[in-house]
C-alpha cells in the first residue's frame, strides 16, 4: 500500500440494504495501466465514485500518493493529481472546444509542465481536437465528446487518470483508437485506471485486471490469468 500511487483499504459502502462496496482493498503502482471489470451490479460505479471523492465511504480509506484523501471531495483530489472522466459525458456542451480545454488548465499533481503539455498535445493531435477551435462542443460527434473529456482531464496534468467506461457508445474502430492513445499516454508515465465492461478494450490495454463481484474484489492478475480463471469465466465472461 505504501508504494502505491492510488490505494484503498477495506472500503465499504451501503445504500440502504444494498452492499455496493464490501471491504475493497486494492493498490495501483505508479505507471500502471489497471482495468477494473465485473458484471452489472458488481460495484464498479460505486468504487469509481469512492476513488474519485463523489461518495464518502462508510468504512475504510483512500490513499493518493500515500496521502489519506478519504475526507477530500472530488475537486481536492483533482488538485492533488487525480484526473477524472465520467460514464456520462461532462464536457460543457454550450462552451467552445477552446473554452472546455482552458477551464481545467490549473496545474495539479506532480507532473511538470513539460510532461503535462506533451501528454495533452499528443492526445489533442490523435483525437483531432484543435485547442483554438471556437465551435461549441455540442457540434462534436459522440466519440469526440468522449475524447474531449479525456483531453480536459489531461489538461490539469494529473498523476493518475481515472476513467469510467471511456469508450461507451463508440464504434469498434473508435474504441481501438482510444485504446492506442491511452496506451501511449501510459508509456509516457501516466498511471491509468479504467472502469470498464468492454472485454475487447480491456484485452488491448490492461497490464493488470481487478475483477469485482458483489461489491468485493473477486480476482486480480494479468489478463491472461483472469480469462483463464474458471470462476471469472462463470460469473462474467461466460462459457463457450
């Protein structure tokens, strides 16, 4: 846990009689590309909200770069170096593409300005987004709106990028393109954590996979070990 850039210790969250997170402990190393998967109702969205500071846990801790941020709301975690994108697109549709990209430019995290600018410039180029574009974001097609939100998260210079289903609604080609861009960003030293259900996407990008089931960490390992895990196949991947 001490060496992890983002970690949780025995996180628990209830909504009435529903246990959405049940003693979740995980540790993500700096520079890692981690995917968190699981069937519907496994607790993925709840874990994202707990990591991002959207929900407070009923029990347990969240550590970001070794600092206890359990009581910090989302904006404070962003200032400490956590970049967030949501399953429901949060770009400002009435503002221009330029304005959307300028809003989060306040530096966060420990990455220097050069590293931040390199990552952002690379993503903008690959996503075909012009930082001087005065068109309203509402004119962008769905996949580019998703890409704009990723670019907005990169603009603050995060140390950790936490993405909730970043390819939802994209075509297979758009999904693959997104995977390739994220892989390159990870190669530039950015730690990436993706909450995802698209196994094709996960196969492309994940170095390590965490499987949630009924609010608990059910299995963890490489993609190869996870897909070979008989119980994971039963609860999530299905049988041939």
